[in-house]
C-alpha cells in the first residue's frame, strides 16, 4: 500500500480509502460477516481510512462492530459526516454527533465532514446556529481531530467555501469524465495550493466507468498495453494527480478489494505517459458523443445575477444522455436543488449576461430552456417539494 502525507498534520493516509456506503445487504440488514471479511483484507493490506456517514443506513454501526471485533481503532482513521441538512437548532449538532460516536463505538472522529455542503449560504446558515463555536469546542476536547466538508456543486462555489473557513480537508467527485465538472481539477488545485488534502469520491461513478461502457471505450482500453481493466484505468488516472490524497472505493466483494489494493500498491503520481493520456482523451471523446451542450465547465458565465448554476445545469443535463437519466437527475437535484440557495435552470430570466461572457458562444438562454423542459418535470417537482422537509430549509 502506498501512502500520501496529509500536509496539515503529517498523517500518512493510504491512497486507497474504504468507502463503506455499498456494504452488501440481506434485505434491509448489512451482511456483517461479509463486510468484516472484506474490510479485514483491506486493513491487513494497509488501508487506514474508512469513510461512512450518518445517512448511510447501518454503515456506521457496521464499521463500529468491525472495529470492536478486530480491536483496530488505533490502526484506522474514521471519517464520517454530519447531516447538516437536518440541523434546525444549535442542539442538533450534539444530537447527531453523539449518536454517531455511539454507533461507531468511539470517543472521537478523525476526519469529520459537513455532508453535502454545496454553497456558502448553507455554511452561513450553520454558522448562525453556532457551527464554528461548536467545532472549536469539539476540537478542544479531542472529539474532532480534522474538520472538512463533502461537496457537490461548481468550481466557483467550491473556491468560495474553501476560503470561508480554515478547513482541514475536502471531499469531491473526480474521475476522467468529470475532470471539469463540479469542483473539478481547478478546484482541487486551488485547495491544494492552500495545503488542504483532497479525498476523492465516485472515482468510477458508482460503477458507470466499469459496466456497460460504450463500445468505442471498451475498444480503446483493450488496445492498450499492458492489459488493464476499465476499473484500473479509471483509478490510475486519479492517482496520477499529485494533488489527490485518497481515492475512496465502495468495495463490496473480496476480488474487488484485492484488485484495488493491488492497483494502489504501484499507481503513483505523474506516472502516466503521453500515449496513455492520449488514450484517455479518446475515451472521453467517445463518452461525450451524446453530449447535447458543449459546455466545458470553465465558469466564465458565472456568477449568474439570478443564481443559476449554468455549468452544473448543463453537466447534469448532458449526463442524462451520456450516462442515464437517473444519474443526470440525481446530479441535478444535488447540485442545483438540495441547497439553501437554489440554482436550477428555471431561475433564468433571460437577461443574456452569461452569453456575452461564454467563450464557447453557447446559446445559454435557449439551452437552459431545454434543461428546464427535460429536468424540471412533474417527478422532479414532487421530489424537490418533498426534500424541503428532509433538508429543513
């Protein structure tokens, strides 16, 4: 196992992190024996970062049982997340945090995240409830060691959040298809310039970069030497970036754990050559053949006077064609709707300010109408209405 040093505190963190969201379930119950077996293989191979969240049903308890079974608390870093969207009053911070400590069977969290903190307005709302003071208190008591946030949004908002507080790490989506989506490589490098470690989620897009790939993508991978699986090509692309500290993988199969551990043992930064990078460019082109809007995610159109996340809207819209409608809709909800300051396409008033700044000369007003028509359908409106009560704002 390789390790990359946390520049903030010197922690040696395994480049492969265990994403615990996808444990195998029998009905509604996690198969604890199977999960233990898979986590033990990873632990023995040197994986020392295990990621869970309050809202991953049963996963905090499962990790807690594993830690107790193998008496390995001092060998791992626990990362879990505060469901900030459930917070309505100051007392809620302790309510959820203490429940997580109990589930995990520990007295401290090594890497604690504000879950899905997507815009500065949401952070300001939490600060009004005393978040900064609460964090300071928990850190003084040694109950929170490192504080960070997970993010789904655009590059501009990510940079604003990075600058809003003295964060000690951040977690973002990143893979060879999403190099310029969400926080993107620009956001990652910005965080890196401030010595903020970066944790990567969705490195294979929940399996989309492994299963049911376009024929041209399969052919491109097959033509390369040495022979590698699509999963290995995907993971190596991320580890090629020196700005990345950890890549989380939601492993739920022994063979998958073993393969990922093998890859993590020799996938180093800046190790891919020109021929391999040219292959990734061809693969990305094949993926993007179904793209409807040629937005590069540069962000020159931002900020929108009405708050529309134009790159985020186009990214989700395109993904309904290049991936699946479900994946694109999920992204649209997370990046534009499930946040305090909504940023969906229907907020556009057609002022045209964005089009004057777009280097791609995209007819943004027209395309946002297409986004609204495809994405903001009756099902979307029902889900968005219902989530108001879940998100508490």
